[in-house]
C-alpha cells in the first residue's frame, strides 16, 4: 500500500450524535461476507479506523461506519460500525443517518413515491431501513432492527456514592446492561457527563464479571460493551430519558437506536409496554426523541425475541477527503484520557 492514502467521508449527526461515513478507499475482497469484511478491516485497515475516529481528525466521542458493498443480492449495502477503540455490531442512530445520507446524496435510487427501502447487512444481522422523502427533502428513517430479547434480569450493581441498583442484560443489536437511576442522586444531563462515564465503566466491569454472554443465533457475538442509565423523561411525550456509555467511556448523545430497541424489549418483558405500542425515547441532550415500536414476537433458537422498529431524523454536516500519511505518527490517531 502507498504511504499516503485517500478516503472520502460524509459527516452527519442524529440528535447530536456524530457519524463519520467512510465510503471510499477500501478494496474489500469480492463476494466476502460482512464478517469477512470486518476481519479484513481489522487485519489490514484498522489504522484507518484509528486515524479517522481519534484526534486530530476525530475526537474521543467520534463514531463512524464503513459503508461496504453488499455480499449478495439480498442486501443493498453493508455497515461496519466503529469508534476510536473498537467495532460495534449495530448502531441505530448511525443507520438512521447513513440511510438518509444515501438517499439525499443519490447513492441509491430514490423511490418516486417517497419511500426508499435499503436492506443493510450488519454483523448483527439484516436491518431494513425505509427513508421518507418529499420532493428533494429527506425527512426521516424508520428501520426494522434485528430481533431484541432479554438475556438476564436483576443483576446486582453497586454505584459508589449512589447506592445499589439492578441491571438487566438486553440485546438490541448490541448487548446493553440497563440500570434504572430512579431514586438515586445521579441525573442524566450533559453537565454530569464525566460522572456518568465513571459510573458506566464501573457498572460494566461488574456486569461482565458476573455474566458471560452468548447470542442464541449469532455465535460470534459474546461481548457486552454498552451500559445504559435511565430515569424519568424531561421531554413531554417521552417514556424515559437515557444515556449509553460504551468503549473507552464514550457517551451517546442521541436516544440510541439499538438502545431504544433494548429498552423496549426490557419494558415489554416487565409488562410496562405492549406490542404495537409506540413509545418515544429521550437521549442525553434532550434535543429530540426517537420513536420506537415492537411489531411482534420471534423465536431466537428457543429464546423469545421481539421485532423492534426505530424512527428518527439526521442531518448532513458536510463531506471531507482525508489524506492519511502513514509516516506521520500523530496523524495516525491518538487519544487523550
């Protein structure tokens, strides 16, 4: 490979959560599966992830996706999500954004009736997005996520200075350790970001020490990277307010798409919402909501799952053409903790 490589990206945000869409510069093996593509990136192009997600081109909370060719005719494109530390199986705010960007920028044919369907291949499974547009204006994305389910309930977690809580482990495209902060002093607000990070990393370590995960149908999925705190909402019409802590202490600014899927599965399992009952989720910034719904049940190799949909809107911020000089150790990406 050359010492200098060029990559074209699109920047978006979904309720404040960024996405860097890498759509050129990677010679993926022809007819490779999405897992093969992720392994190819890990083996040969992980330096691109680090260079684009970390400083000086990115920042600690940058999030991104490699937009890949599809592995076969059942898909329109592949999505491999990433941050400055690792890869994620799925991402809801990212799916909303990348689908809207693909339609807005003419990367897929736009449906004349204003309902463009895009079938995405992810390492979590098939995700089907429908982008609504009116004339030249792209409005929203609603996607059906991979099936969600509850893996475990009521694991004890101690939050130093705030008391003991219980965690549910729920799959919603990623595994989440979900904890209710109601009754504690810790509030979900941007001003409390550092404390939410500190508590989230402490909680994740306790959950992972107690419980080992194996997805019932996806044998390569054995990790819990995300923890979710939630309590009462601040926006009218929202069911709850939450924040997701992941990787090296990143905070999701949005309500979270895989997070909304997991939260709905948790609430439904506890009898707090029903199938075909739309809800709204609020994120860290309190800037807006995602709309979620559970369409029905599904069997996951003997475990009961539910079919989540999530709807939201994103904005295109701009585009960039990054030149990565592989002889530049600082430009290769760094993180300050």
